[in-house]
């Protein structure tokens, strides 16, 4: 074979090898580009899957709430009588101090009334004078009346003596009424307990100047009947229909921890206080043992449920933002729907929703930060979304 032919064959072989190498290189480059694109697509899908929050949902409970209603209140004596003076003078003595048990009619104190005593003596003297004048007028009138049938006296004179007698009789009655009034006032020298109870206040002492209560005088004693106590409590307006008279109440006081007392709602003010939106109610509780005291702060538990139907959800489901109070729910397309709500009652870990929620709503138990209307979510326990390459995204809850 000639040298030229050998050279030609070598050139063709080199050309074929070069083409093969170029093809291999192009194949490697194309494979690398495709692989990188696939990895990028896989990463994007994985990132998007990771961005979908996983949430737990609960269904609002429509069961009747048996937690009742817990409110603060204040104990007061069933009957309380501040004792004021009806007559002025000086306190002569007192016989019952604070904490003393008294019976109706017991004398609490005695007032020395020198002015009243003098007025009483004068009234008796005025009555004697009026009676004497009336007696004289009676004798005179009867004498003139006996002469009325003769020409010895004029009829005008007889009438005048008769009218004078009648006037003196009226003066006797006026003097007697004045004396009776002063005698009645003298009875107020003794301050009397109006009913069985306990002396819960004594605001005077021996020798103190006593003024009449109606003229600015202060109370001297306070007698309270504590065998039963009144508990006054302000019930929120929406619970008023659920607390009718006869509702049972449980009362506890700080000085007897762990001990409770039973009471009954006796009356309602039947009006709402505009400043607080509450209605004043009165509870009666037996205190025969004397363990509770008037003026006590008390915690009251009422066996009451809110009027109408309410739905309960965990308090963690509430969202507070610039738009107000709302709850995040999940619709059929697994997207968030925010619902404005109002609270009927906060029970701590659970809140009762007054409006804005339906019994069939799926409520996100703990909504993620920044959740908005239309945000896609995945429910805990739902199948994970497959991404390119067979990988599964992690849950954002760990």
C-alpha cells in the first residue's frame, strides 16, 4: 500500500475519533444540564411543599357548658339598723359594745337630756294652768247659761262665756298633746335594739355630745342580724336570663379556705347598670354558725349557663390583630378562611364564642404566625404531597 493511501486512512480515522469524542462530550454536557435542571425543579418543588404549613383542626363544641359562672361579691347583714339619737343631750352610759349579742328591746345606751327634762316639767305646768282655766271657764259658762232664760243677762254675754269655755278646753287638749309628745321623746333617752342581732359598731362614748340624727348627728350604734346574710353580685347582662330566682350558688370566703357555703338567688334588680352592663342580684346564705361576717369579700359560683347556644373552642385558636378578634378555619380546598368572632365568656383554656362561628367549621387549633385568607395548609394526618425525585416534605411542626 502506498504511503499516500496510508496517510488518507489515518486522517479518516482521526476524523471519526474526533466526531465520536465530540458526540460524547455533547452527550455529557446535555446530561449535566438536564440533571441540573431536574435538581433545580426538585428543589423548587421541595421548597414549595415545605412552605405549606401543617395545622391541627378542631370542631367547635356545642355541648352545654357546666362550668357555671364565677363572680366576686360582697356579704352584707340580712338586716342592718344604724341607731341614731332622736333627742339631744349627752351620753350618760352604754351597756353593749361591738360584738355583743342583743335581743330586741335591750337598752344599748342612755342619754342625759337636761333640756328635754326642763321642757317636760314646763309642759306639765302648762297643762295644769290650762286645766285650771278651763275649769273656771266651765263654772262661769254654766252660771251664765242658767241665767239665760231671764232678763238679767244678755244672750251675747252667755255666748261669750260659752265660747271662752270651749277655747279653754281646746287649750287643755293642746297642752296635753304637747306633754304627750315630750313624754314620747323622753322615751328616746334610751337607745333600744330593734331586733335580735349583734352590735357591729359603736361610735360614741360616755360624755359625748349627742345631736339628733335628722340634724346631722352620726350613727351611735349599728345592730346587724347575721343569722342570714345577703350576697350582692353583679351578673353580666347576657347571663341574666340564666340566673332566675332560685338558682343555686356556692360561696367561699378567704378566711375559710377550702370550705364552701350554699346559697340561693332570691331577687334581681331587673335592670341593667349602663356603666357596667350588669344586673345586681341578691343571694341569701345561711350563717347560723356565724362563720361569715358582713363586709366579707366572697367568691360566688352560680349554676348558670349562658342564654342561647354557644360554641366552645380552645383559647389558642384566637387571633388578635389590628382587625380585631378572629378565628382561622379551613375550607374544603384546604385554604384558610378568617372569621371575625365575639367572645361570650373566657374560661381560661377554653373560650365560648357568641357569634361568628358555625358548629361544622374546622378551626385551626394553633394558627401559624402571619396566616391570611387563602393561605394553603395541610392538616395533620393528611397524606404528604409527593415531589419530584420521590422525596416527601417535612412537617413544619417537627
